[in-house]
């Protein structure tokens, strides 16, 4: 199965103002971010695309990645869109906050699928939390 949900751990090293189409402008503070998404039509291809430096700007995350770097990728294989679950669990666990309303969440009721974290999120801690929900998170 090449379907699933993923979380990109992203590091912003320099403060920037991010402009994303109709969403407008957002200030990007320094630090770590988690971006949660689903790829039900090809998980591996989606992750590889996010990791490529040369790509056409298509998704909200593409605009952010012009100013940031992916430092880790976490994912789980499934047939359901679980990015809202990952965001909710990460927000609670890491004390994360939404800084860009509507970012990556135009097809759901979430405020955002981009979370700014107070400190570097721990894969092991997140994995343990998701295992309690029966979700097996792995590293890329």
C-alpha cells in the first residue's frame, strides 16, 4: 500500500514573511514546525516531492519550503486522511500553535495543518502517543 499520512519536521533558521496565494502573508518565527498531510494517491512520491529542492509551487507547503528545510519525515501507511488527527495530537503533545490560518487545511475544519513548536518535537514521544491510538508512526 502506497497511501498514508505524514508529518514533515521543518526548521526555519531565519525569520521571514511568507506569502501564500489567497491565504495572504504570515510571519515565520525561528524554530521548528510540523506540517501534516495525507497522500492517498502515492505516499512515497509525495514525500520525495517535498524533499526535492526544485519544484513548481503548488501546495501551501511548497511556499514555506522556500524559506525552510525538512529535517525529518514521519509517516504511517493507511487508507484514511489522518492529518487532522496528527495535528491535534501534536498540538496537544508539543504545546504547538497555529500561526497560519488555513495553511494546508482548506479541505477540512482544522484551523491549520502547520504547527509552530516551542521546542524540537520528539519522534519517539509522538510515536508512543500515536501507538496508544493504534497508529504506527515510522521514520522516512
